[in-house]
C-alpha cells in the first residue's frame, strides 16, 4: 500500500480494470476525510444514489456545462 494521503479522489464509475463504486466503498471507511468525486458519462439516478450511498461526496457528468 502506498503512503499517499490525498484530499480528493476523482474517478469514473466504470474503470478499465474494475468498478469505481467498489473502490469508493473501500476508500471511504479507511479514509473518511478523503473526498471522493465521480466524473462520469453515466448519470442515471440509481448510479448517482449508489455513489453517494457508497461514500462519494459528489458526482459530475462529463457532459455538464461549465459557465
């Protein structure tokens, strides 16, 4: 395990070698001060709710407009 101590983790829900929700569920209990943000093309209600229930602090669609 690395000794990294990030403040924020930015990741996608669907990872090439796994599932971001599972990663979130592993990070959150052991590092509760780390803010986990999902940045994904997928934005259905169930996925957003599952990410927040899993410990994510936020969810941003890749197609969201920036003003």
